[in-house]
């Protein structure tokens, strides 16, 4: 599984990255997690608000910081 956290480095983006890493570790998912901070690349995903979570090239969340349980649910659905 390929996971990207899109965000320019704001506290909300960092929170999403940490939550995602924690959940992936807790669930034992084999995934690569990348933090994308390049605004041009972020815009290429067509999102208007960060942070955003991309799984296997598909934007699954954007514009808010989800709870850990919501991240678990999204990861489970997109394995």
C-alpha cells in the first residue's frame, strides 16, 4: 500500500502524518508513507484544502484531520 500525506508542513498536516503512521503501525499494514510538501504536486491531486490523505494514488480524505478510528476505517476499506 502506498500512502501519501499532502500538506505544506502546518500543524494539522503533521498531526495527520503522525496519526497515519501510528495507525499503520498498530494495524500491521505493509505500507510506504510519504509526506508531500511540494505545493505544485499537491495541486496536481485536485484538492482545495490540506491536509489530505492519498492511498494508492486516490485522494480519500482532505481538508480536515480525521480521528485515528476514521483513519483505520479508511485504510481498511482501501487495502
